[in-house]
């Protein structure tokens, strides 16, 4: 770990949204490189406040010396989770994939219970915040979609992630049709949770289990000439950074080198002259919220360049604020106040633009910002499909 390169400039602290609102969190410098100088593998982890880090990665993006405070904290979160009894909320969110699969299987009943007073009371007793409505489970998952036979020169294996699979498979189907319109053949490889929820809740063993299963599947498709496409920026960060990094997956480097953000991939096809989409007019004024994990990917904002080619579309780029939810982080009761304060700051910037709706690559960002603002929040694929006249096949 590169904690010795820290020059204690505190830039990481200035860019940490949790430090701004939660006095119990000492900040990424102290929780990361400062504390690391005194940690010993022979002693039990005692720094409970490492759990207050949301892993937004803004500290790492700000560091002028290449220190990775979030990565240092993440490793300590794993050690702390292994050596201490975990809360019910941490256990539930670490196993989110299995719980979501059950929720999808019993969608009408699960959605009903989640909205009742009794259901919310049980959630709060388990340490889960109910400040936002839970997304509704969908019975028809992405994993039930038929694979597309190869016809075109470009072939893509779509890693759709848990949010699309269990809650918004309609967005996933739009993405498939969007890529098909651009002459890309799309298949849905066998896949499981990327592992990030388990990693973020201190269960390194479960995260590695999911990663190994995904790596085995995705590696076969890469060998067969497929590009790996992801639309969730958090899934993408896990695939490209955590698989070859903290999870130490043997195929991790190959997966990282063959994986593309959806809009990065579309822009690549356009720049190469392979795809020539004819965008139609979309008369909307939107606030495009940049997820923290999109910034952390280091690929720029490819959607911005694509949307610039859509006639009639007016958009504002907002990249200076975290939504505060950070996946399961903001759904834990002890983090709810901080998550709301952080998200409210982002909402205030959005409202100042005069935009009528929000667009964000991340499903968590859309839930938080849409819920706090009362504004409609869209996945970028919905705007691109609207411009190209793409509607869902029956």
C-alpha cells in the first residue's frame, strides 16, 4: 500500500463528502494513510469509524501524489468485518444478490410488504433506513431474456448488474435494442452480482466468490471475441479495478482490459465510423449528474459527447457533488442523516439549473436524487432510445 507517499496536504479531506457532514468520521487522510502507519496485522482491528467511509473514491481522485486512501480504508473495512460481529444491515446488504433474487421471485408480495408500516418497522429494527422508497422488484428479470444470435462484426456480452436485473429490466432491454440498432450483437452471459455490495459490507470471501464465478464466465466470452459492456458505473469499477486489485482474480486483468462503459463503447463505435446513429430531436432540459464512480473510472464523460449530438436536448453537467446514497451505504440507519445531507447538497445544485429532470448513469444516484428532489430521474439509455425512436419490443 502506498500510504508512505502521503504528504498530508488534506486535499482528500476537502473533497470527502462524508467528512463534511459526519463529525464521527475523521476523514480519508486519518482513516487511511495516517492510521495505516500504526496498524498491525497481529492486533485486532479497532477503528470502527472506517465503516463510515462511503467508498465514493473522491479522495483518490483528488490526491496529487497517487495515494489511494479509499483503497486503504476498504482493506481495513474487510479486516474489521472479518474480526467483528456484523450488524443485521451489513449481513443483509452483503447478501443483496440472494435477497433480491427472492424478492424478484415473489415480486408482488415483496413490494407490498416493503410499503407497509409493519415492513418499514421491521426494516428500521434491522438498522435499515426507510427515508427513500425501496425500488420495486420485477418478476421478469434480465436473466430470462433470450440471447441474440451473432450476425454483425461487433459482439458484446452485456454485464447488466443487479439493479437492472431485479428492479429495472426494462432499461436493460432498451440497452440491448440500442446496441442492436448500432449493429452490435448482444448476448447475456451467465452472471452473478459483481461482488461490490459484499465488498462494501465487509464480506471479502463472498465478494471473491461472486467475482470468481463472473470471471470464469466473462473470460470465456472474451476468448470468443466478445467485448464486455457494463452500464452501471459501480459494477464497472468493480470489474476493472477490484477484480485485478483487492479481489486478486486471475482473469481480472483480462476482464479489465476488455470491459467498456456503455457510453464509452457507443462513442468508440461512432468515432471509428462503425456506427452512424441518426439522432432525432429531444426537447428536454436535463441535469446530468455524474456519479462518483464514473469519475473514478477515469474515462471522462462519454455520454456528454453523445448527448451533444442530439438536437433540441439541453443539458447541464453536474460533477461536483456526491448523491450520498453510495449503494447500500445510505440505506443503513446510522448513515441516513449523512446521506440525506450529502444528497440535499447535490439536489440544490440541480435545482439551480432549472432543469426539469435528472439523468444519471447510476441507479442508486437516480433513486436518491429523484427521491429527495421529487424530480423524474432517467437512465441515459432512456434518453438515447427516445432520440433514436427505439421502443421496447412486445
